[in-house]
C-alpha cells in the first residue's frame, strides 16, 4: 500500500525524524492563517505518484493570497490520473543542501541507499555520480549499527570534519528510518530530499513510503484507511472481496477486485499472466468490464464461491460472466468452477439463467468439471459455454462479447 506524503511523514515523526511544520487541508478555508503562522509555505498536492513538481503539484507561496490561489487551483485537479482531494501546506525551509536516503528491497534483502545529492531520481544520481551513492545490503538479523551507519555516510561523501559532524547526523537518521521500515513492515521508506537547513538542522522534506499489505495484521497501530493502488477508497464490494480473502487464507481470491461502473461483463480470472492477457484482450476488443477479479493458488471452493457471490452483487446489469484462465498446474478445476463459481451462481436468488457463462480453463480435474457443467446446462438450464486452451484467450473474449451483446439485446427488449 502506497502512503500519501503526509502519512509517511507522520511515521517519520513517530520514529524521531524531524519534519517541517504543516497542515493537511481539503479546502481554501482550512488554509486560512497558515502564512502568518509559518511564514513562506510550500503547497503540495497529495497524490500517490511522484513527479508532482513537473505537473505543477508543488507551489511556493509567500502570501495568504498566493496560498489561497494555489490551494484552490490544486484541489480537484487531476494528476497522473488521480484527483487531488487534499493538499499539504507546510513551512518553507531555508535550504543549504539536499541529500537522499532510503531503505528498500533489492531482491529479497533490504538495502540502505544514501547519497549526498537529492531532489532527483536516484537512478539518475547513480548514473551521473556513482561515487556519491552508497547502496549497502542490510543483515535482517542484526540490522544497522551506528558505526556501520556512519561508515555508509562517509562512503557517500558526507563530512566528519568541523563543528557539525554530518556523518553523525546521517547515521542517526538512517537508524531511525530503518527502525520505522522494520517495525511498520514497509517495503520502501524514502526521504528525497533530506534537507539540511542554513541552521544545520536536518528535515525530511518529502516522504515516499510503501507498506506490505500482507502484514496488515501487524499494522493496526498505523491507523491507515484502506485504499486501492489508484488511491481511491474501495467500494463496498471491493472491501467485501478483500475481507473475504483475508478471512480464508487458502489460496488467493478477492485480493484483486475492481468494480467498474458502467460495465456489463463480470470477469473471474485465474492466474496472474492469463488474467492480464484476458483483461487486455477484452478491453482492446471494446468489452465493458463490470467487475474484474482474480483467484489463484488453489483456493478452496468456499473461497471462490464467496468471491463470486460478491461479484454477482454488482448493482448494474450483468450481460455475461467470463471464468477465464490458462492451464493450471495444481488448482483444482472441479472445486473452483463447480463447487466454487457455479455453487455461488446457483445459490444467488433470482439469478437470470439466460446470462451467458463462458468458461475457458484447463488443469487438474478439468474433464470432470466440464462434465458437471454440461449437466448443469442440460438439467438446470444455465447458459454455459465451455472452452479449453485450444481456444485462445482472445477468441474466448470474442465469444464473451458476442454473447454479452445477445444478452443485452434480450434485456433491453424485455425492458420495453
């Protein structure tokens, strides 16, 4: 889960890292008096993506009038596809120099990255001045000691001479950042820029933090609202699907669930690669997705049924259901399709049996599953179409769209 800048800074402050004074506002009225309180201010759009300055998302203001104008302009604007709902107004710091510090993962182990330069992409820093960047692997059993942190700072080019020992300051910040990274189960904790002021104080002027959603049970103390990768809060159905996935730990089903208003096709995909291929194919062909969700890892029938029940609660009309996947290695096709998807369909009161259910799947017990689905089609009247991997994902998408168009025609005809 990506955090907004003000959320990341709150975690930094709790870890003992100094941050500028500031206030998060959602209206021009809430920003009243902040210039008088802080002096010059920086106004920052709160979005989950970087490069805000290039989009005009960071504005320096010296007067209340400038601040009011900047807040009014930023609120409601769209940057990188995300609508700005809040802005952070914080004191403008007297900058003497900028640095970069982060803890992240490189492969399966954490690394500390430190640079005497900040304010630009670390990749660019490493290309232009590799001698000014240190990437140091961290032993998760021992963490980072103060002496090791000082050595990292020295190797990055910070000075240990004079009345103000830069290496000492940087070592302390690095240790606090790693403690936050470890205790809050983060996968990225980045300060860019880390500002040294003209008074020789060090501040985290920005925060880029991502926490591991698989460790939410250890993160209740953070008090973070649930959100999707896009930044918006989940809908009722999206929240229900995620909760169902957390309750039952057998496989994954519902972790990826997106409700798209205006669509008419429910996509129950299986397998990461095939799921993406299926969604791409359907969208490129002009299909209108109502729900896209994915299950994998041999989930239980109960878990797939719970996911399907949530998907079938989609408030708009459903013109087709597409149960699509590749050839599974160990996911039980009978359990997931017959006792999972179709069990939920059969248990849904008032389900319209004319809605086409297109299945494209293969794997363990697929023949048994297809036989059972044929019986449901013949004996109970469900409109089921069965395909194996001899039918490409794209051709299966064409079948879904064709059947959805037929169903839409029937539905509209019935509405007259």
